[in-house]
C-alpha cells in the first residue's frame, strides 16, 4: 500500500499543480516515505520548490518530550529555509508565516483521537488559509485506531488546542477526511485537496495500521501501536494525579500508576462494576518507577493494557470506557482520593484538565457520582457516538 506522500512522489501528474508554486511542508519525525526518507528530503529531491517548513507540537524533530514544552523557530541547516513552530510563540500560523508559501502540504501521522493536537493544527492551518487563495493538501496517512467511534462530543464553549470541534474523543477518521469535515463544518473558503492513500483497508489486517509499514513515533510518547490504540482512553490520565507512565518506556499504555493505590484491588473492582467494558484486550498488573514526571522515583502499582496480539479484538476494545472504568473503580475504593489534577492544561487556565480533555464535565461527574452506573455513561456517550457516525459518513474516503 502507499501513503499520500508515496503517491505524490511516484506520480508526476499529482505533483504537476505544484510547478511554479512556493510550497510549505508541515511535518514531524514520522513524516517519512515507504523507504524511510523524510518527506522534506524526498520532496526537495523530487524537485518540489519547498520554501518553508512547519513543525507541530513536539517539534519538526520530535525532540520535545512533555506537553506545554515549546519549540522555537529555526533555519534549516541543509536547505536554508525557515522552519516555523506551531507550538511555540503561536499555535496558529501568522500572516508572515503564511506569506512564505502558496501551497501547504500537511503530512502528519495522527492517532485518531480528538485530543492529539495535530488535528487541531490542521484546523488552524485551514482557518489561516481560508479566503487567501492559498491551498492546503493533506498527504493522507492511516488512522492507526481504525474506524471505531467512542466518547462524548465536545460541547460548545469547550474548544481548545485539544478540542478542535464537536467530535467524540475517538473519531475514526484520517486527517484527510477530517480536513474535509472541517472545511464543511466551519464553512471555510479553502482550495483543499487530499492525496489519498492507495490500498488502505481500515477493516483489513492491522485494523487501521498496515502490517507492511513500521511504526515511527509521531510524538515522543507515542511509542507503539498498542499506545495508539489505547490513547483515546489513557490520555485522560493527563488530567489526573495518577501516572500515565511518562518517565517509563511504556507511557500511555497503562490505566494508571500510583504508589498509594492497590492495582490488584482496582482490577477486581473494575471486573465487578462493568466487566463488559474490559473486552478486547488483556489487562495485567505491573509495577514501575518513573524517572521523571508524576510520582518520579516512587514505586507505582499499575495496570497495563495489551491491545495487541491474540488479546486484541478491534471492535470489542473500547479504551475510553475502559479508562473511565479505572477511574470509577478507584473512586469507589478510595472515595476521598484526589484523582483530578488541578493545573493549567494546554493553555486553559480556568477549567479542570480532565474536563478540557473530555470537552465537558460529564465524565468527571459520572466518576464522582456515587450513585452512577455504567449504563448512565453508556447512554450519554452512545447517543453522541451514533450521531457522529452519521455525521462523518459522507466524508469517508476509504
């Protein structure tokens, strides 16, 4: 199969509209060809007039480890072009940045989750392009989490850098498809096109990630396909005092880690409260000691997710509900435990991080309500999920 970048490089007819144009590339470390050549080098070698480049959160090089660690603009030492940071002094491209190109090639590997900020960066680029006559091309890549949809829809007024618009947490679209939805939903005036993939089968082997392609971290803590599958749930731990495994070799593949919580007891409570939400994966008790970040240098009791190998059932696995269940089990076993982290999250200073992540208060309130049942959260999310599946249908390309 071929990703968008591979098709663009292989077909001169696809590149022909770029002739005589100044072209910018939005990229990161996973922006590579099937031969593992970085897209910047490959496009220059193919004769495309690259006049600038842009890096999203974590930088063009992917060297910034944590959230809210900014990247500065720089000059590319090989090509002498400006490399602008869209996670530095600005999140939205400025007029001066936009003046460096006529066509913007967007070639980011995504995780298929609303909170993963590359989808918001795409929206901000489309908004900056709207009405200018400039073009945005998405060089499409797989959604490694596939087509399943899960989570509540982001509510009006809860938009942020981790909440681009009214979609559920796990949206089940590629960035090329999402860009078309953005243009339609926000009524943008953009010359928009998608260089589609060839042979991507979201229901085929790999269920989103083709086995023929190796995994390259699109961000420092997206270290495996297992993480990509679990992320729509485990990312919520960023809004908790519990460790998500940062400072270990398997970040965001655990349901929690903490020195003062009994993981074995939590696992038993999860099985008692909503075993139907635990399907499609294996959950294993483990221990870790983070070298940095939350609970650094402390031995943490934890639960590890294995949405991989023989344990994985693509359609049964529901990471958002699984993570909600872990929170609920902790709340039931430790009623006074300070689960929710009170700190600025992605530059939102007036809302709890867990609520920013979920685009509303519903999940946190469900966890904290001693009388709430699994069916209550199912009812909230189920209606939103069904509506999104209908909403997105006409934008699907594969």
